[in-house]
């Protein structure tokens, strides 16, 4: 990925929480006053997968996959310690802390507000979020903390590849521990639909366009054309989901906040686990910051898609994953400020030492 195009957080990303809240209102109103719309769209399903929602999710995920340069994987050996922190945090810690924190709050702290059946499905949504580290917005978070762009690209590329082999068994195990039975074939189908196909399409598109038009054209002119497409896809997907979820939200408005609390605590915990580990092993700040960011943020597009495939568009699990979208940006911006204000905790880079010496 050409790091020059990462100029910071865009207008849409900065106010994502406002857009999500707006979509919630629009979706709920549609579900309440135009129930024929979600009823009509619900007719278009295959193997329990909503075709309209699947198309919109492809519209979101495909451009993200094009942004990742998988040729960067050959540079894995250049910053191995930082990658080890990322991999261990994302795949050996994060899914299990998400399960533990969400289960504690949903079953214990909030037991007087949430029925056991609802708690089980909300937990399923939290598990799906915890098993999918971010693969797109982390470029923005890394830039805002002046993270090493080359490291961030390798970090994202390797996590995309790990998702292919680790996501299904982790989700299957944690859902099983939660007494939630999901068929292997549905779980595998959802990953094929929402990871393998767009990932393959993104790789092939990147290779074809770069070969015929050049890398600079691909990065500077071709990719930006899809920015608005991704935005529209996300907004329409959220409106549809909230239209399907209208009754749940109207009957349980407090649940949005209750779901958000464990998700927020998990986000802070995972960030600090990776961030302080990098400090402990004396990695520079431009490695530590993106290492913390990728685990803290979620690949919520995948989580939403899999929740829909496994449990349906009207399920509480799908609602829980959508709350992950609602909380992501404000929490991550707080973490960006924390990372930037604690840069002095980490060893200086050689260039920074030279600047200090010159002054």
C-alpha cells in the first residue's frame, strides 16, 4: 500500500459513530413504519445468507482487500518482534479475553437487565468481534500515531492470511464453550463468502491493474474511486440491519449501552496488553502504536457478515456486532491520543536522536 495516501482520518471515518447512529434511527423507522421493506428483502436468502446484505458487505470488504499489498509478507523478518506481539495478542489473547469480559458482564453484572437467552446471543456477537482483528482502519490509526507504514502493511497482510486458518476454529470453540451450536458448513461458507472471495478478488485486481497501468496509477487513481462505494455499502448495510432489528431496539434500547460497555473495556485492555509488551521488550513507538491498534480495533465488517450468516439478520448476535461499529471510532481516537501522549515512554529512533543532537 502506498503510504502517501494515508493523510489522516477522513470526514466519514471521524464521524462514523454519528453516521451509525443516524442509520440506526433510519433503519428502526423503516422497520417500524415500513415493515414491508425488510419483509420483502428477507425473501432473498440462500443457505440462511441474506443476498442483499451479502452484496452490500462485498461492496464494503472488496475495496479493503485491494488496499493490502500481500507482497509485503516477504518483509516479515524485518520487524519480527513487533509481529510476534501482534500475532500473540490478536490470536492467543484477544478472542479469549473478549469471551471472558463479555460473559462476565452479560451473565453476571447485567443479569437483571438481560435474559439468559439474549445474553447468549449477545455473547456470540462479541465472540465474532473478538476473533477478527482490524484489516482496514488500522492504516488510519497507524498514521495518526506516526506508526511505521511498512510495518503496518506487513502486520495487516499477515493478519488477513491468519484469519483464513484461525478464525473458524476459534469461533467454533468459543461458541461451543458458550453452548451455542453452529454447523461447520455454515461457518466455513460464511468465511469463504466474506473473506476468501473478496480477498482473492482484491489480490487479482491489484495484480492486474498494477501490471497493466502501474502501481502508482493503482494507488493514486484506481483505489480512491472505491472510497465512496465502500461508504455507501456500509451505510446501506447498517440501515438494513437496523430495519431488521427494529423491534429488538425499541423493546430493549438500554441493551445498546450494555453491549457497548464490555466491548469498550476489551478494546482498552487489548491495546494496553500489546502496547506495554512492546515497551517491555524495548520496541520503538512507531512499532508499538500500530501493534496496539490492530488488536484493539475489529474487522467489524466480517463480524457482521458472519453473524448474519450464522444467526440471521434479525438476531441479537447481529445487533451486538453492529454495536461494535458504533463504539469503534470514539474509543480508538481516545487510544490514539493516549499513544501520542506517551511516546516518551519508548526508545528514540536513530533519526529522532540525530535531530536532538543537532539541536
